C-alpha cells in the first residue's frame, strides 16, 4: 500500500479542497491529499525561458526579455470510502472535462480570504486507480493560462458628474446637519437631566428678585409680608398663607417631600402637617368638571357654586332656601326639590370614575340620564361615556338636605376601571384626590410661626414610578450623575470644535476662487454661530450640584440653545443660496472641480485596468496617476458617450457608431496601477467604472 502512494504529486498548494469550474470537491466526495511522508512541493516562481542575443566579438549575452511558462500542477483526489459512489465517477468526468480555462481556487484560509484564483484546464494524463469497491484515487494534471495567480475581478464605480458647487454644498449640508444634530442632542441631554425638575425647590424659596420679601413664584393669600424672613438655609413664616400655582401634566406621577416646623401644607384640597411630613405621592388627573367641582366661588351670591345652573326637580319655582354654599369648607348644599346642572365633555366608550365627598352621608347624582346614590361620606361610581348626553345633575337624597364637596370625574384606563369597585374609601381618596383646572398648594401658617428648610416636588414618568415603587431611592432617580454629565458635555464641546474646523475648511476652499462675492460675510456668520453655541455649552460646565441645575436656572440657557436651531436652519438656507449665486465661479475652479480617488494594489505586479467612462456633458476627460506620473486625456467627447479604455491590449473604444474611432482623440497613454497605493485624479464631468485584477506571484 505504501508504494501505491509513493509519488509526490502536489506541486502548487497543499489544500484539502478546491473549487474548479464552479463546483467544490466536497460535491463529489473527494479530497485533495498528500499521503507520502515527504514534504509537499510548491511552485515558488514560474519557469522562465530567456530571450538573449550575442554579438560577434562579445561573450556576454544581451537579455532581450523572457517568456514565463504557465503554471502546471498535479492533483490527487482521494475517494471518501464512506460517501463515494460509482455515480460520482461520471460526475467527476463531466466536471473536469472543459473546453477552455475555468476558474480554479484552493479552499484554504489564506487564498480564500484574499480571493486568489487561477484559470486552469486539465491537460496531460489523467489516471484513475481503485480496487473496484469504491476505494481509490484520481490523478490529474492542470495547466493555467498564465504564470500568475490573480485576485478576484474588482469593480469601483465613481460619479464625477457632480459640479464643484454641488460638492461644496454637499459637504456644507452634511456639516450643517451635524451641527443641528449636536444642538438637538445637547438640548435633549440637558432636558433629560432636568426632566425631573424640582417644581417647588428650595432655590425658589430663597430667591426674591424684586425684593418684596415674597419668595419668587409664590402669592401671598393672607398675612403681612413683614412676617416673612428668608435666609440662606430656611424660610421663617409667621401668621401668613402662601400659594403656588402648578402646571401639572395629566397622567403624570408626582413625588413631594418637605421639612420644617409648624404650619400645614394643602395639596389637592387636603391639609397635611408640615412637622413630621412624610413623602407624598400622587398622579395628576384632569377633572372633566374643571373648576365646577370645587365649590369655592359664588360670584352671584345665590348659594350656588360657579359652573352650575339651578332649577327644581318638578319644574316649580326656585326657592332661595333650596341652595347654600359654604366657602370655608367648600361644600354645596341642596335642599328639597332643588337641582344643580352642569355640562361634562364625555366621549363614546371612554371609561370614567366619579367621586364626591358627601358630608351628609348621602348623595344622589345623575350622569347621562342614569342616577347613582350612596349613604356614606364618600360617593364613588364608574361609568362608560357617551356623547349622546353630557349633563351632570346634583340632586337631594330622598328630598332631604344633601351636601357635596370636591366633586371630580376622571378618565381611567381599563385596569383602573376594572379594579375601582374593590377599593376602600381611603384608597379611593388616596389614589384619586381632588383636582380642578387650577392645581396649587398652600403653605398655611395662619395663627402660628414656623420654618421651612426644604420643599421639593418631582415629576416622574411611569418607568421611574415603577422604579420608585420597587424600592429605588428617590435621589437615585431624580439625582444627576455629574461624572457622566460632565463627560457628555466634554463630548459635545469636542464635537462642536471638530465640526467648526471641518466647516471652516469647506469655506477655505472657496478663498482662492476669483469672482466669489461676500465670502467674508458668510464666513463670519458661520464662525459666529459656532462660537456662540460652544460658549453656551461651556456655561453648563459651571454647574457643580443639582441645586444649581433646577429648571429656573437652566431654562434661560436651554431656550437660548433652542433658539440656535431655527437660526442654524436659516443660516444654512442663506449660505446655500449664496453658493448658488456664485456657482459659475465655483464650477470653473480647477482646485474644486478635480476628483481624487485612491486604489491600493495589494498584488505583486503592476496592472493595467479597464476604464469604462461615460461622458455627461462632452467635456475633455483627464486622468492622472500621481503615483506613476502618468497623464492621459480623452478629447472630442459628446454627452452620454461611453468610452472603454483597455490597458492590457492598449485599445480604446467608443459607443459612437462606425466609422468613428477614438484613437485620434486619445494620447495613447494607458494608466497603470503600480504595486501599493495609487492616487488618481479625474477631470471633466463623467461617470467612471474601473475594472481590474491584481497579479500575484
């Protein structure tokens, strides 16, 4: 058995598999093998036949050139004894029996990654050795059509039909878009850090810009301003009531905490002691009744709260005794036969809950034609809305005096709607507190003296509310990671500085062009907006704590950055129009109209690519390879003419009909790609396809 495989047969590459004629050796259950114990042989350089000449009196030969022999190599294909069948024999014959050179590629890591190929055909003898039971091998000889191996065929497409103005505009538009993106990202970054702004932060308490002793953002409801004292650490209040209006968002969650002594704070019509105040959470809901359910105003002095129309149940004459309003407790009373009506804006299929405090332990409310009653201190029910009937009526229960306070109707989701009837009265009050169209809270030190050292209220989205409910400390949610914050600011500053340099380089390209007008003015405007955006970004680096980063402090700077966006967009339009006005000067600039590309020849020899050139406007087309100092030009072109320049055969063809030839319009220079980097410059308006294969030894 040893003698059977004694011959060394692989002379090109020791690879277990190869691809030939579009098929893989695995398709035929065979392997390229080396079974001899010796080393595999590999062709190092192709055989050369020298062409020489000697003169009569000189014993030295003159080398006129040489001819390299095509590569030849032997292959032994060993049958896989577990998979090979007689049917594979016929398939093998059809596979290797070709009438021309076919692509041949060894399937090993090096040549596959570089896509190294040859063009080969079976030649010489081919011998099949076997034992008639599917054990055996096949010896083949291959010869290539060249002494070289090649890369795969590469194609590069370029569009050089874009005018110089369009090139500059494209660069500038990309840079302008980047500036807008940075501005918007910067705004989002700041807003995200401010998104949970302390709506009632201590900074507001300790600021009094107009020097009236009243903390900014607050209104004096009762008492004297002289009884308010502000220091750097606390606010002292004596026999005063302060109120702050809030711009709350429907459906948002809020978290409030404060510390101080004495006094009370009123939140959604409920009073809480400031001493020992525990963090308070609530969700703001928009009351369908707006201010009608508050019962705190009686401008007509008729005993009826604002927003309600009084009448009688049986249509009889209205008596003044039927209605009374207690403004101190904000309670509406309806006596026998009285009726109050208001309008609510309801929608079909929307889920609602109605809640009212009923101090008389009884209530009777009619909504959309359906009556609801109760005999407790809190009246609550749910209903589905309809646009057919929008009236809300308050009625006396069993024709007896009935009291209503803090009436609210809220939209709820399906989960809240389904679980509403399972809640206790206290759970309903906690989950659905009363709000009207003007939410506020009061600091009430009426008749007492005390202090407030801290008051905070944070807005939380649903994700952060779940985090809070899951045990995440509030400071971890609303606080700011200054390390990350500063790092992000540094990134923005770096991006702006780099982008400014790139944008100014775009404008610098125009400085050498004669005839361009108003360049310095446009240049100055671009510098100005970059410098101002960078300066505003730097201002945010001055903050060192979250107390300095409340919305009141940040908003003016935020709005300034926000104003940069329309200014940037306006400047972009202005510069684009300016470039368009100077188009004729920019387009005729040699410095800007030339296009440069780089091609790296990773092979071992220079190559002559094929250039397929489509002229777009009939201008003269020029190609310069700065790496080989070659220059060629093609003249007498017409729009849409396709010119093919084939370097290896030194041919130039045209799509124009016979008898026109392109040779007279070409200088007979064919551009080559040397080994390594090649820098090519194209002139003229055209589209170019470059087709090439690298040669390897």
